[in-house]
């Protein structure tokens, strides 16, 4: 005990004091803020992002924007958005829609999320697209990648994965900005999802016509006249529109609607 007391006394005399170790976390900068934008039914709006990129949001569209010192990330929750990206090699510009990621390589491009289908189309420049590889109708951790050039489009779904790249007219990319809804290889399900973004009443596919949802179509419609679009569906398919329920337009097979 006397020896311990002497050692302590010597430590004090020599100025040796045991202090607790304190770790200090240095904050390198402010935490990036998440910015949200959304549009209403039949509304289209143009916004300028903090980096100078111009984004046009289609009807009933929701996006989240996260800007940091080394990345620019847009999350498209629903709807359609067209981007005129301001180049910045030090900060990649990416748009996420579901499991799809589209990274701009200096460009103008369109990303859509409609009816379970995610689409990217390039009006100018190039876009790198990534989507999980699908096996047995299930996404895996492996990624499939494509690079789209001007006038190219690719679509992806959760059960098919990334589809074959297709050629599109560059003038039709983001045509919805001028109230034109263009379908060249799109599906009836996508058309109905689009129509819902412009309609005050919910447009619903009855069970009797669900089989038509994946049927591809080639057509062009004016977004200002959604009822005219639905009338064209009645003429082209064995479909009848049932407006008997408040707030709902239900698309039935003709024989079922007549019962």
C-alpha cells in the first residue's frame, strides 16, 4: 500500500494525470436536405434544381431530390419527369424509379413510372441504365446494364427485368410536355395508368379485362381529352365504360357490362 501511495504521489508531482479518452466527430459539412415536389391531376410544371438542371414534371408526379457534394440523386416516386441536365463530372446525376437507375452522361431524357412499368427514353446525349437481373420472375442482386443513345428507349418490369432496347423518335421523348401521350410498344395498362393522372375519376380495369393490360399498343392521344382516349379503347377492344359508381370509371368486358 505505501508503495502504491508513493507511485501516485510521484505521478502527480511529475504532472502525469490519467484523463478519459474523448473521440470528437468532425462534421465536414451540412447534411444534404431532401426536397420534394409533386404535381396535381392534369398539372405539368417546370422547376430549376439547385445545380441548374431543368426538370419538367408531368401530371400526378412525385419526386424527391437529394443534392450532395459528390452526387445528385432524384427519386421518381410516380408519374413522369423530363430532365435537361447541367453537366458536372464531379457530381453524377441519377434518377431512380423503383429498382431502375438512370445516370445521365450529359443529356436530356425522360423517366416514367406507370402501371408497374419503368421507362427511360433519351432525347439528346446518352444515359446509363441499370436494373436487377430477373430469374424466375424474381429480381436478383445482379444488375443488367444498358447505355442508351439519342432516340433509344428501354423499359423494365419486376417480373421481366430489363427489356430489349428500342428505337423511338427523339421528338416523341417527353411528348407529354405538349399534352401528347404517345404509345409505341407501350401497354394498355400503361395507358390506363396515364389516363388516371389526368382524370378526376379513378379509371379501373375490371377483372374481366385484366388480361388486356399487358397488350401492346401503338397510338397517340391528346392528354386534354381523356374521355376521347377511353372512347377509342371502346372502339378498339371489347370494352365498355361503366360510370355508374361515384368517382369511378370501370372498364368492363362488353358482355359482362351488359349483364
